[in-house]
């Protein structure tokens, strides 16, 4: 499998352990990633609030760069998925608007083509389940996550709005994290906040509400017995992990629950060590998770 790879900004800035983990896991899964180094930020919905045409132009440029490779495109950020899906929907719906946006790309000799054969844009979670396959993933597990209780945290952008992000064709996308956890040998923990907003989008406008959302989800996970949460979104990770000490003050309780990036959870099951996956960079300690891991090959 070979894919055009859009890592996003946050994975190479605030959460470099995500970008590094994805590179390790991709090699182990035999997925060749062609990184779109010249691509720009999606805007994460913020730019579109102020200048929709600029946001659409930036994302059309990224799509065009991916189409130049002749490959399908993969991202590792749910927020990027949501922002890009929204822009693509506008571009695909109006040929005159699409042509206008492509005029801005002409100086680079590129353009975004609606419906180009082989082009689609998917989050790593969707690629794993729909294209790579859970049976193939399961066959590569070297360290089953037996006994590890994992709470899925989807966030908003890979589950809403359903009509924009492919739920007509793939109605079970809001169950994929559970499928992957089980394929890796882990135990799924159900809790109330799994499909709610992490609070990150309002952190600069209403910090108390944002931290209360994050703290409530973490607390719900702990109360349900989770050893950790896993998320396909680095922005959710920032609010649930980096802001966890501040969130604890707002919800007035002790927290301390590890939050893993999806490639990290996959990487642990594939046999990588926590240090290789950058788990020591997290704010909420991952030591409890690490203590529950069996040595590689112990289950053989």
C-alpha cells in the first residue's frame, strides 16, 4: 500500500510523538507514505470562519499536490479530516467556484480535479479498517494488548456531520476505534464522553467550558475503569492530555489518565516499546499503561 501522506501541523509541532509513531507503524505495516511536505495547514475550521475562500484554496492546493502523486491521501488528524471534507464538498458542488479556486493554483501548475480516479482522503483510522483490513492488522500483532482497558475517544470531526464524511457508504465509522482496539487484543471500555467534543475548539473563547468538557470525559473514562483513552485526533489529545492538570482543577477531582494517539496504541501491539513511540512526552503519565504490557512474544 502506498499513500500520499498529509501529517498536518500539530503532529509535527505540539505532538511530534504522533508523527514519529506514525512513521514507525507505517513501516511495520508495509505502508509507504509519500509525505506532502509542501502542503499547508487545513485551517482547522478557524480560517474558514474568517475567509472561506482562503481555506478552500489552501485545501484545494493540498488535494492537487496529492493528486499529482497519483495516490490516495491519508491524514492523521480528525480535525484536518473534517476541515478538508467540508472544503472538498464545496469544491465538488460548484464547477465555477472550483475553477475560480484553481486559478489561484495556476502559478504552481497544479489544479484540483473533482472525482479524479484513485483520489480520496481518509484518516488513518478509516484506512486501517476499510483498506488495510482488521484481519491483516490482527495477523501482525506481536504483543496483544491483553487486559488493557481502552476507552475510544473519537472527538467530533470523524463522526459529524455524517452526510459529509461518508457515513452513507461506511455506516460503522463511529465504531472503528472499538474494532481496532479489539483487533489489537485490548478490551473496549464504554463511557459517556467517547463521541462528544473534547472542548478544544472553544479553548480560546471559553476556557472554563473547554476544560470542564475535557475533565468530564477523562473522569468518565476513569470511573468506567479505563486504563487509557485512544484518539485519532491530535487536537483532542492536546485538550485531554496537555490540559489535563488544568482540567482537574476545574472539575475538582484527581485525574491522571493516559491518552494515547492511535498510532501509539497500534505500535504497542506491533511490538514497539513505549519510549520508541514517544509516550514519555505526554503530560498525563503513561506508566500505568506500560506496567500492564506483556513483553513482546510472551503470548506465543
